[in-house]
C-alpha cells in the first residue's frame, strides 16, 4: 500500500543536487571526504577540521542545498570559533546514493553523529547541532535525541503538517494532508535542555516567521536566545534584506560558542 503523504513529501519536498563540486581549493584545506554507510546506501560527508578544536559541529542544510553550498559557512565557523564541522549529503544528494526519503533522513543523520563520535572518540552530548530550513528540523531531532550541548536553528519549521496547510490551504482537508508527526520539531524541541540559538527572518515567505518563534517557545531550556531579523528565507548571519552583515546575530553567535564546553576525548 502506498504511503501517500510520504510519497508527496519525497516528490515535492526535496530538490536534490547531484555531483557538482566546484570549490576553490583554498577553501578545502584540511577538509576530508568520507563515505558513511546507512542501510543499503552510502552518504558522502565533508569534514572540515582544525587543530585542537574547541568543539564539533554537525551541520544540516536545506532541501535545495548540498555540501558544497556549506563550504563558506563551514570555513567561517572553524576560523571564527576553532571548531571542526561535519556536513553530509542526504540520500540522493551530491555523491550520496539512493533517493531522498522523509522517514530515513533523521535516522541517517543519527548514523552520521555516531560516525563522528567514533571517529573523534567523543560523546554525542559534547556536540553542537546546526541546521537551516529542513536541516533545522534534522538538527532539532538530533539535539533532542542525543541531548547535545548546543543547538543552532535557522529559518526552520514546527512540523511538515503546518507547512502543508500553508501551501495547500485551498484543498479540502489540507490540514490532514500530511500527518502532524512528520518531522514534528515542536514536539522534539520540547525535550531539549541544552543551549539554543534560534533565528528567523521577519520577511520569510517560505516558512512563516511564527514557526521560528513557536520552536523557541516550545524549548524548555533556560539557556536559549531568539533573534528576529530583517530578512527572508536565508541563513542567519547576513541581513540580505538590507545587504549588510547582521552584527546583532553575530554577537549572539559569539556568546553561544563561548558558552560551549570543550569536549573531552574518551
């Protein structure tokens, strides 16, 4: 029997990019490429490392991105905060095999976390999860599952059911089109107690701003910060609406990383 909601999301919710890695070689210094096995497929991962890192970041991108889109962000994070950054392509993206699937995407990412912990001999609780848009939902689920010390969420959603209602409001029963348990970040973040940095653009026409605020409100952590910005559906650090850097967010980001403890090897 066909799982119709799953088929709809897998068909319309992903915009996979295949192999197309055109990056400046200087941006890939100290970047290793790994293949991580997940059930019947293989995920391609890029690991941007630093010497004696103060932390480890697992980054998850949006539905229309790929690992090469995060090269600049990964380099910024490791240069500014001396952290190593791991980014992987979802199934069907980049060099990863298989096809995108909404049910497997979080479980696959758990395997990536486990791989990093084994590779670096650290505990998952010492990690920092970072996600944008769709990747924000993945980051929330991973942070809640492993109770990581840090979580950064940028321009993400409460659950896919809420997004289905936004885009298919004109269809009878649109609020029932996608079950509410499909990537329900609002429920997942309700079990997260680490440090949270959440941001959303006031002009986001892809994922309405109230989603970001709802995620922030649902998190029970006492160490959490929300930053509302004058931008659309873009990453947090640059205020694209005004074409300038968002210095307020950068300040909060610096405070976030300064509060992270340095992981201890097993």
